[in-house]
């Protein structure tokens, strides 16, 4: 029996949508690694100590919490409209980052950049959860998350060359302003998700008070999901952010050595990252979490304790994989455990407001600890946190593989 034209058209649209969402999320990985790769150069330009460098990262990362407002708005004004805003906002903020004459304006521009990037990333995942069938949902969301690793690869590859140009490290942010064309693509090619349209027809566009979601039956889920996000971020946010600082200061690696190791590690992690997205749909969320979280913990310890360049690079391969794959697991759970009316709001609460506490506060704590001990001790010790997160997942989270959102989100 031949497939109907409608089925073919829907499959083609889903393929185009996946490409668009993946390209948009590409820049989240690009911008994240840009700060990690350029932090020593930026500290030198603005004459910052390691502690002040950690504080800069913390200030920039505060944007991931402020992004709450953008993500939450998608439950009221729609996924398509807010996604277009985030792409345009990031483009402008990246360009301003390259122009910043002092650390204060640089921090402000990067703060804005992070607000729009995280807003875009979260909404892209909500769209994927709502538009793809249950048996492909994990793979689609995994593909979008994997695109951030591709962005990191490109950033790692171009940084050593672009910093040699007259505009130095600022060039990387000018290049990051490229995705402006995606705004036009979003308006022309992307449609609003069917689930949101159904919900809009049923209840209309309405504002919700700030604490509404914490007064209902989903309050306990918010706390549980947020706790796992926060625990994971303490490790995943720092393992790549400070690796160059560690490699240069404690393993005497040059900028070129670091660039090569990060590029090899990012490239080596790609097959693992794409396989992990499929693994979510094959063996389930819980078993995948056990494999991924343990691998992340072990590789983090190795990436900050091995002595040879080869061993460090090998550990970094798995660590970069882990920082992406952990998010694949949590993205799936965060989208699947809440209904359409609350999905973006729940993502904003669990990830942006509560979960990002670990993301925002840990860099300054790690920078402070490293200044008084070593990068290997300060960052290597964060390996315990993914294991703590795994305990919560296995004890409290259900298996959602292959189940429709209406079933997995039932209170």
C-alpha cells in the first residue's frame, strides 16, 4: 500500500523542521565553547584574575536563568513567534560582544546572548517534543542537542585561526552573528505546533501567574526535575569551560595543543552523541541515563587528572559526549512529564530558574577553589554530581520511551 500524500508531506515537513531546529541550536554550542576557548584571551585583554574570570562566566550564565521569561512566553504567544525573537536577539548580542570595549559591556552583551540562546534552545526542544511521533521523539530531540556539539566543533576548529586576525578573539563573535537569515526561514518555513494550536483553540491565549505551576499537581515534578538539572550542571558546565585553563596551567599545553585536543575530542564525541539520541528510543530513558551519567562522571575525573596529552584527549572525548548526552536525557524527561499548557513554563522553571542554579553558581566556586588549590582538584571533584543526579532519576523518574505526551504528562 502506497503512503498517502499527506503522510509524505508531513514527513518532509518534519525533516525540514529538524534541520531548522538543529541549525538554530548549532549556535548554542558555538557560543558556549567560544567563551570556554577564549576565556584566557579575554582575561588577558581585560586584565582579570582566575577568580574574576569565573565571576565573568557566572554573570554571563545568569542569562540562562533570565531566559525563563522568553521560554515561558512560548506557552502564551506560541512557539514559532518566540523562537523567531530569540534568533534575532542572539544575532545582535553576538555582534555587540565583539564590539565591547571593556569587560562590563562584554559581560552585558554576553548576558543578552545567553538569554536568547537558551530561550531558542529550550523552545526548539519543546517544538521537537510536540511535532515528532512518540517512537522518534528521543532521536529528534537528541539530534537537536547533538547539533550543539557540532557548533562546538566548528568553534574549536576556527578559534586558533580567527584569533590571529587583526580583530583577535572578537572575530569569533562577529562570525557568531551569522544566523540572521534563520529569522526569515523561521517565519516562512516553520508552522506553529499542532498541539499548541489545539490548546489555543480550547482555552485561548491567556496569561498565567508566576507561581501557578507550583500550586498545582506538577509542583513535585518541577522540584525533582530541577534537582537533576542542577546536579548535572555543576559538572557539565565546568568540565569544558575550564579545561583550557587546566591544560595550559597544569599540563603546559599551548593554544594550538588545546585547539587540536578539543577539536579531536569534539569530533570523536559526535558518533557517540548521535547514538545516544537513538539509544533513548531503543533501550529507554532510565537505562540510557545510567550509561550516560556514569560515563560523564568517570571521564570528568580523567580529563582533569591524566597526565599524557593522549589520555587527556581521550577522556575529553567522553566528557564532551557526556555534557551533551546528559542534556538529551533531561530534555526528553522535561518535555515528556508536563502537559502542553505547561510544557514551556515547566521547562523554564525546571531548567532556567531552578536547575540553572548549579550552572550559574558553580563556575565562580570552581574558579575560587582553583585559585587556592588546582584546576584538577576543583573541576575533577565535580564528577560526583552526575552520580547523585542518577540516583534521583532511577529512584523517582518513570520510563517514558514510546509513550505519547498525553500519557507521560498525566498528573
